[in-house]
C-alpha cells in the first residue's frame, strides 16, 4: 500500500469519526486508484482541509472546558 493511499485512508477514517457517511467515502478509496500522482496529492490536500474544517467546527460546537488543577 502506497504512502499516499495510507494517508488517504487515515483522512477518510478521521472524516468517518467526524460524522461523514462511510459509504460515500468508500467511493473515494476506489476512485483514488484511477488518479495520477498530481491528482492523488490534490485529493489528499482537499480531504486534509476538510478534516481541519470539521474539527474546527466540532470544537466550536463543543468547546472543551478546562478545569484548573486537573490533568488533561
């Protein structure tokens, strides 16, 4: 398994964890193998931005409340 495909799988797993539809994301796993190297890197970059955006949105909806004196 190539490093790019591992990176894509990791990003898609993160998106599933953030509530995205796993069936739709399986399409991208299959489609990835039809792309050239530049397209693969662009797809990974796109999913990286999406993960960051969803994580930011998730934090805004559910802010972490820190309790002074307790370990994180």
